[in-house]
C-alpha cells in the first residue's frame, strides 16, 4: 500500500501532467523540437528498477533519450514497443545510443507490474519522490529529451510518438555522427597543439648553447 506521501506525490504529478500540460502536449505531439539555446543539462542520478545507481554523466559519447513517464500515462504504454525497436535499429547501425526512462513518483511494485506487462528493454529509473520533474521542466507525460554525446540537450518532445520512424532514427544517427566528428576534431586539435609544442621545445633545445 502506498504511503500518504507517495499518494500525495502521485496526485500532484497526475494533476500537473494531465491538466497543466494538456494543451502543451497536443501542440508539440509527434515532432522533435530542436533546442537552439545552449542550456545546461540538469543532473540525473537515480537508482534503477533493479537497484543500480545510474548517472547520465556516465554516458558521454552516446546519444541518450531521457524520458519522464508514468504507468497511468496511456501514450507511454503505447510508445514503449517503438522505443525497443528504435534501440534495435540503432544497434544494427552501431550508433551509440541509450534510453533512460524516469518513472515519476510511483512505487517499485507499480512500476514492476507495468514493466512485466509492456516489457521495455531499456533502463527504468525510479524518481519516487518526483525530485527531478521541476529541474527538467517536465509539464507533460511523456516528456522526452534527446541528449548528444557531449551531454547537451539537442531535441525535446512532449507527448507520444512512434520512436522507430525513419525520421527519428535518421535524426539520432546524424546527431551521433556530428558528435563523433566534433570529438575527432577536438582530438586532432589537441594532437596538433602537442606536436607544435614538442617542435618548439626541440628547436629551443637545439638553439641553446652547449654547456
């Protein structure tokens, strides 16, 4: 049985997501919205359903889909099979990708029952106290954030969608490719700077008078 605290959190989240975000969800449904501003990505460090501590920062180099969801959210239930398919398609193309699905304010028993029925194949995180909802500006269920390999939020989507559509698959592939190119360019720049420094040091040593 839920504690009074858990029941209250559940009620608040349901009210916020159902009534506070209703028009926002419809307006943005089924379309990734590119984030143009360079905003700081909130921290995300939670315990998974199977008891492991998961930190978003540990997935640098991979594109990460962070989704906030709840068992009472009908679109969440309907779209999770397509999220499984998205993972499979990206794995086939060897695209580094991870899904972190954050449950909001529910018990492990509630979430486990849902997982047994729907069978998501990705990591489920437990935000049982609803502490991350405000930090991530979550106003709808599901709320989705696509994070690039450098840890920046690049796309958002509020509402349900078929995640295994060609458009979304290609968008994530391109985001992963862009990140890899940026990382390589930065590494090449570091190498060039190191070579230049070593060349300068060699020249200085040669020009120095022998003792």
